[in-house]
């Protein structure tokens, strides 16, 4: 649904550019611009992926002060270097290392501290009934 809106050469948003080059995008991105340079970004699991057990946010550079919305039936899990860095419970959070201390370890120094370098996964906590899971089906042998 929402994250970063990038403008193409003709002022098109990333959603418009995606449609123009051959199809729908799995998520669209939006920014709210207030007073010129101040930008607030929003991250939420796209509706078309709500039925999935796991959804990986496609961007690993997440701007500070981004608003993260975690639905009641999911968790947001941050990974860095293959390790879990932290978990955000359901609710709306502003991603800032002052408010959420675990994010302090994810700050990317190369960007002047303006971005978190992390992989973000939305993990569903709801029960998935009748969902096949595991290895090969068990084979009954005659005795």
C-alpha cells in the first residue's frame, strides 16, 4: 500500500510508472510533503498479501520517522546480518531510535543516520487452518 513515492522523468509516481511498463505493482508508494523538505513515509503490509503467513518489505533502506502500521493479527520483525534485531507489536509506531531503542543498532552511518539498514518482515499471528505444511506426506505401509 504505502512507502516511498518516487517520481519518474515525467512526474509520474512509481505506481503510474509500474502500470505503464507492463502491469500492476505489488504495492504502491506515497509520501506526504509538508513545508517542502519534510517528508513522512508510511509502511503497512499490502492488502493483497494479508492472507500470507510472511511478507518481506521490498526495501532494505527505511527512512527515520517513517510511520509503521502493524495490524492486530501480525508482528513486524527487523533483521540485520541474518539475526533478529527486534520485534514491533501491533499498533502504529514512528520509527525513531529515541522512541524504539532496538532501532539504534540499525542506523546506516553511510546515509548520515537518516535511514535504517534492515530487512523488515510482517509475520502473521493468525491461525491458518487446513494449510499444508511440512515435508513429504506420510505413506502408510501394509503389514
